[in-house]
């Protein structure tokens, strides 16, 4: 399919088929992206024990901070590219793509050296001082090795988001396929074959990110993409920078809030656990919860990736009825997917736990299974909040999207993490209970703004149809 055909499809193709066409490559891409971390934990959990699992969990919030800066640029510029393609402004699209690359390079030059120098106090602040010394040292090793590969991962993910914005979902997916395939091969080879442990997982990720970046750059060779990557356009543009940053701020804050929540959970378990061994076990269990939830929510997030360019393009083209239909279709599918994710983790948590831990460690498996069952029992509620955030982000309403994205994690969950342990004799039970309670609260708070905007779209579409209806004027007698 040519670039022109992809743009025509976003405006006129049947929505169900279009959403499937856009979502399944995005789903594959996001699942493979998640599997980078998941595969690392599977190999580490079966070969290196609880200390290594806790080490990767300690490093995870810091990696989420890096990811937040990547999303901050990729999501905002990707949404604007979709809108500008709908408005047929190709020059603006090229500038947005060039600015995306410029921001990625700038973040790498500023953030990476800072993290490398400060890795020791950062990890101690996130709960590293309360785990075993072996877990802390392995976490530090992992961060120091992967931090410099983020220039490649940021460019790969940013350019992949731009590909999806122009409807090039298969090349976007292949960007992740290349990286994941490399990581899948190198992980066991370096972790076990060369006996490198956590360091092997880090080097496998580095090589995989480099190859993903090279694939993404190859897509933007001349004459191949709907939006040209012209190196003379790489720079910062006042006309776009603040608006793109405003749109990208919502998913970036989601990532940052996710990092803050993970740090808060780690600190809460460190505070309320009986000793270092118990804290290490709870933090290792938290790592399995993170990977399990990430894996089972990927289908829903893949739908959002496919939904966003459809909404953005048709909003730019003022096809309000089509926007509303796309949102409602996305809501129905997302709700089904998150309900399935909740059911799987509640009904068979023991099976999930065995993916990440040795079967011989029966006590740890029971701990993980109970934590998964409690923390995910109300996960089916979050579909509305997820779709509403995607909608407001895609149409360029960043502040509403920011508020909705902060509801579940910052406004609802963060206070509960620190209040609930004080209310229960089993303090760790109170920490895990905060998660389902926040799911329910965020869902209820999202209903009003979502319903109001769906009514707006319905009325805007009615008015547009009324104006487009032909009017017949009777000729006057001479």
C-alpha cells in the first residue's frame, strides 16, 4: 500500500477493518517492546535467583523515566503529524519529524551522563538500601551498561511512532521485531553461555536497540515514506515545539507517574517488610507483577496505538462522526481486552508466577500468586480511562489528557499506597490493595468528561451534515 493509499484509508475505509489493520502491528510492536524486559526477567528469574530479579525491579523505575522522555517527544510529534497529514501540510510534517529527532538527541546528551554519574544515590533512594547487597550491586551494573544505548532506543521508538502516524504500521512493527529477535537470541547466549548474568541481559538490550534504530532510519530513505526525513529539517521550531510538548506531556506524565508509583511501592515494601530478606522477596514479587500486567495489557495498549492516528487524522479533516465511531469502537474492544487481562491474572496466577521463578521455591510462588490475584482483581475498570486519555491526546487537548492520565496513578493510587498499610495488621496486604481501589476510583472520575465530549462530537457531526445538505430555492416569478 502506498503512502497516499494509507492516508485515504484513514478517511474512508471501514472502521473495524481499519482499526484491526492499524492495531495488530502496533500490538505486535508494543508486545515485543514489553518482552524486552519480560524475557530478561524470565531468564534471570530461572538462572540467577531472587537477588537478580530484585535488581532488575530496582532498575525498572529509572528505565521508565528514560521511556517517559522518549514518549514525551514521540507521542506529541506523532499526534501532530497525523493532524497535519489530515490538513495536507507536508512541510509541517517534515519539520515535526526533524524536531522529533532533534529532541531525542538533546535528551540523550543531557540525561544519560547525569544518570551514569548519579546511579548509586538514585538506586539507594528508590529502595536499594533496604535490599540485599548482591541485589543492589547487580542493579547498579545493569543501569550503567544500558544507559548509553538509550540514544538508539529513543530514536527507534520515536521514528516508529512517526511511522504509525502516517499509517505505515507494518514498518513500525518490524522496527520492534528486529530488536526483539536480536534480544531473544542474545539473552540466553550472554546470560548463560558466557556466564554474564545481569550484565549479559544489558548487553543483549544494547545490541538490539542499535539494530532497531538502524531499521527505523532505513524506512526514511528517500521516496519510501509519506513524510520525508530531511536532515536540514532537524532542529527546533517554535511553531510546533510547545504544542507537541503539550500533547506528549500526557503520556510522558503517565510514564513518570508509573515510575513514581513503582518507587513508592518499593519504598513501601522496604518500610513495612520485617527484614531485608522479606523486602527483597516483596520487591522481586513486584517485578513479576510489573511484567505480568505489562504483558497482559499490551493488547489494549496496541488498540490505542492503532486508534490514535485514526482519531487524529479525522479530527484534522473535521470528520467528527467518524471520530466518535472510532472512539466507541476502541472503547468496546479495549474493555473486553482489559477484562480478559484481569480474569487471567486472577484465575491462574500460579502459572504466571512459574514463568518468572523456579518451581522449587514454593513459598515465593505462593507469595507472587496471592499478590497477582489481589492487585489485578479490578483491572477490568481501566478501559474507559485508557481510551479517554488516548482520545484527548490524539485531538490535541493535552491538559484534559494529562488530568485523566494522572487520575489512576497519581491522584488515586499514590495516597492509597501510604494510607492503606496503616489500616491493616498485614501491612503488605494494604499496599497491594491500593491498586484495585485506584482502578475503580479512576474509572468513576473519567465518566463525566468522556460522556460530555462524545455528546459534543455527535452534535458537531449533526451540524456538519445539516450544512452539507442541499437546499432548494424556488424561482421567483418575473
